[in-house]
C-alpha cells in the first residue's frame, strides 16, 4: 500500500480529487475519500480480528455466535441467531456445525416448535469465553486506546450514522 507520510493510508485527498475529475463526476472528493478509507479500515480490522480470534481457536463468526448465545441465556433458535447476527441461516448452520463438533454448542429440539431446533451454549463453550475474556477485552481496549472517552462517544455516533448510510452500497 502506498504511504502518504501522514497516517499510512492511501489514497490521499489529492488522489480522490483527481479521480473524481478524471471521470467528470459531481462528487465530493472528501466524501469519497472517507468512504474508501472506511472500507479499507474495515478490511484491515477484519483481518486483525480473524488473527485475534484464531489465537483462541475461533473465527469472528464463531465468537459472535457464542457471545450472542451467552448474552441470551445460552439458548437461541438458529433463525433468531441469523437475524440477530445479520447473517444467513446457512451461515449459522455452518457455524453451529463446527462449534458442535468442538463441543462448544449443542442442539436440541425446540420446546416451542417441535419441528425446529435450538442452539445451546455448552459448559465447554462458556468456559472458552471465560478463558479468553481477559486477553480479548484487553486487546479490544488497546485497539481504541488512542481515543479519549469523549472521542469514543463521538466515534460511536459517527459509526452508527455511517453504518446506516452503508445501505447505499447495497441498494439496487
């Protein structure tokens, strides 16, 4: 990646301006730059997260599923997991299959819907979360350690607005 000497990110505002002008667009180069840098940052954080969770024998998806189960009393239907994690039902099935093989979750028939199943966080799964918690939360805190409490508050607000705006990338 080309470095600009300030924050190690590319492209620069000048590059974004040139691209917008090259294509003859009426777009705000700074808005384009922010969006491109955010996409790049998201990919970089995603790669770092995968490396982080691999230390614990998990992926980001597997961790999110385990944490969601723990946050909801250790039991949830696959369809509810898919909706809450914002992933497909097929993705949840794949995650559950792997976690079940490792003994971190189990499945049982649903008491509310005899045709369905629920995923259950096992004692081994809960222990995995407990074991990793000190290092995991310490690293999360370190990741944003360069931001003050006030900056983190502003960042959370800005992030929520950008996430709402991200639908513009996927809309037909």
